[in-house]
C-alpha cells in the first residue's frame, strides 16, 4: 500500500524522501548508558528500549527488508550514517536541499 501512496504523491508533484538514520551497536549502547546517567535524559530510556536492544539483529533484518521493498527512484530511501549527530543532521539537510533543487 505504501508504494501506491508514494506513487500518488509523487505523481502530483510532491517530493518524497525517506531517511534511515543508522547508528552502530556500540553507539546505541553508549547513548542508552548516557541517558541512564543523565538526570534530565532518563525519561528517554525505558525497560522496553533495553528489551528491544536484545532483538537488534532481527530489527536490522527488518530494516534491510523494508529498504529493499520500498525504495523507488521517485521515493528513495537515504541511509545516513548517524553515529555523529551533527554529521547526520547536515547530511539530511543536504539531501533535502538537493532533492528540492532537482524538483524545481
């Protein structure tokens, strides 16, 4: 269904970009620990996060499947290395800028 919806959007001039911000297993662990140790960030980490982390390999396979099945030239997935948050933010903004320039 999503491919049909995206095709409808792009056929009517909408620019569709999909981003996957990838962080390594080690970076995810570091961020989880930092959230636990920082009082004003503790609300961001729950038992569910730790439980789901144990299923990382299944999530990675699901992501690979999602990217393979829903990537199209008109609505592409853009995989962004996101261990460095600033780099990731700039990469996303550049991709949006480039897509908008191309569309105009």
